[in-house]
């Protein structure tokens, strides 16, 4: 049987919850609200939910993909996604070659509205199957790699200034030169934090901020203008994710670029925000706007419009590898450092061998597929619901 005719015969879905490390949980619970960011949520953030997908072809080629899921932002859970895939999306994958990925994505969109993350996890596994079939890295299916080491940025919790500066210093000590401050506790606190961080990192390090939808448009504009003198690369999601008009109003009145994250779940959201002049940057990751296929489209679209892209997430080890492949394949169109926080925050990254982070960079995995191997003993340890198995 030729590689093009080797159809997907089985899909397995693993709902997983990996707790954060104890000191991370303590830091988050001691910060602003219950999650050390500007969100007004009721529950503490204690760990990360994932949906892992494993696909197997008729010839026994196995590929994987996973998606980080947070109900607060994504409106879904791993179990809900697994149910949707089983009942509505799997039939467009089973019996087809992984090299039919374009056709499969069209069928997804023609038959199931939105649900970018559920579609995305299947898309990611298809890429891994296709690349492993020809024994090449995924980035070779995306135009080839443009670099071997990806620059990293550190996310800082919204907590006391002393704790923030301690985290920053640890980042500086390992070579990081880009930082993202969580803000949203009001103008005076925002300025206090940014002033202190800028003084510690110096004038040349990169500094970005994330409001996590904390403000209304008037508040957002005042707070952004107050920190602008400290040299801000961009301000992420200052208003509610569905307030496109508010984002456009703020962006039209400040020279600090705004970045959409919660606003940009799908490709149509990204196009609409760009057409409205609401942002100057987009936050992209494997789950939004949905898999490698749509992420590459979004990066290429943003570049054509003269807009920036920032890759950022707190994924598993597999999700980190996926994002590194994404960055490596489009490095010429991405001028900001990537953010990967999962390996810092979680008890385990679910990999047999960890990705190497050193001197402020992440080393690109170079083996077949995503270049990493899942530790299924750890998957079994952290799995929260039975495996969903769908077969042709």
C-alpha cells in the first residue's frame, strides 16, 4: 500500500489533567484574584487540562497531537471536545490519508461550526502521522525550518512586586531577555509593576503586558498610556474578548500595539480584527485558531497585512514541540520571542525526554514528526476520564 493510500483506522482521545508544581500553585493563589492575573474567576487555577489525540493508520503509523484547554477562555473541556470528535468530526478523518489534511479541514468547517480546538487537535495529529510516514520532521511539511533555537519570553504573575522581581531575576539568570507582565489591578498598580520590572531588566530587554480582559475601553486607554513611557512592545487583550469595537476604539487612540488573544479564536476573528484596525498583533498557538493548518494561515495573513504574531502558551511537552515547529517554519515572519510556560508550571510534561531550554532559547526537536515521544505511563497517571476509542 502506498503512503498516500494508508488510511487512518483508529483515533484515541485521552482527557488529562496535570497539576501545577506546588510552588507555582502557591504563587498563583497568593496573587491577584485567584489566578494571579486580571480575570475575575471563582476558582483557583491548580493545573492544566489537555486532550491528547493518538491516530493509527492501517499500516501502523502512529501520530499524536494535543490541545491545552481552559474553560475560562476556551468555553470547552477535554471531555466535551472528545464527545464532539467522536460524534461529529471523526468520520471525516477515518478512512482517509493524513495527506488529505486540506480536504479533511474543509469537511470539518463545512459540517461543524466553530469548535476550532476540537478540529485543531485532529489536525495536529494528522500532521504528525504524515511526517512520520515519510520519516521527516513536521516543519519539513511547512516549508522547512528557518532556525534551530527559538528565543523565549517569560510570563510574570500578577502578585506583589517583590515576588515579581524575584521571578524576573531568575529569568535573567538563565539568559531570558523578554518578559510579559500580567496587569489589571488598576492604573497605579500597573505603573508600579512596570516601572519596577523595567528598572531591573534595563532598557534593552523586551517587555510586553497582558491585561486578561481586565478593563473597559476607557480604563484600558488610560492604563496603557500610563505605562507607554516604559517601552512596551504590545498590550495583550485589555478589554473583553468579544468587544471588537472596544479594541478598535482603544487601538485608534494609542501608539502601543494591541494584541488579540481571547478575541482571536478563529481565522474569521483575525480577519475581522485586522479589517477593523483593532489590533497590531495576534497571539497564536496550536489551539487557536485551530491546529497547524490554521495557525500557519493566520501567521501568513498577519505578515501580509504588516501585523505581528506572538506564539505563546502553557502547553504540555508535546504542545511545546508543536509550537516550536510552528515558530521554526515561520521565523522570518515572527519578530517577537515565543512563550512556553508548561515545563515551568506543571508536575510533568508527559514526554519521555524533555525539550532543552538554555540561555534564553528552546532547542527545536528534530526527529520524525514532532520530534518528541509521549510517556504513556504518565498519561495513564494523569488521565481523568476513560480513553475514547473511535475506529473505522
